[in-house]
């Protein structure tokens, strides 16, 4: 079994981590690196309906220190790009920046290799796969 989460929202640490930790199950969290530590919830198409609701605080982004806490507990922290862009819609330069910039930031801030990537929205094509 593999457990994964996308985006890096607070709900992963506050709600999922205690349950999975109690079961002895690590997970992989794919983070949007330019959003790590943002104090104000942000979203992209698909989450906007929750930004002003009762679960708004669950959409705060984790900090690098909190991501290190998860990594130290055995979780993998992977890349979910820099800004959660639709990679198939980017030119080659922007695509490279989204991919390499996110990976480099994860490695720099967590002090460990970043091996995994989750494509935002799950969208990819041969060009994106090759760039990744």
C-alpha cells in the first residue's frame, strides 16, 4: 500500500499524520514549493469552494520546519512543482523552471534528495515526461 497526499496543506499534518503514525504507516507528501509557509490559504481550480468555509484553516500550507518533521518521521517529501501549474500548457523554459526549481528547493530546504514528482492535476504528455 502506498499513501500519498498532494499540495502540502495543513490538514495532512494535523489530521492524516496522527492516524498514519499510529498505524506505523509513512506516506509521501508532494509539495508546491513556492507555497510552502504561505500564511494565507491559496488555491487553484478545484479547491476555491473551501477557501472561505469552515475548513479554511486546513488549507494553510505547511512550513519547511513542519515538512522536515514529517521527513524525520519517515515520510517522503516529493515535488508537486513550484506553483501547481498545468505543465502541458507551459513553454519549455517555464516547464524546466517548475520541475527543476521545485526539486532543488525541496533538496535545499530538507537536506535530502527529492526523488519523486506528482504532476499537478495529473496532466502530462510526452514532453513533460521527458522533461521530468
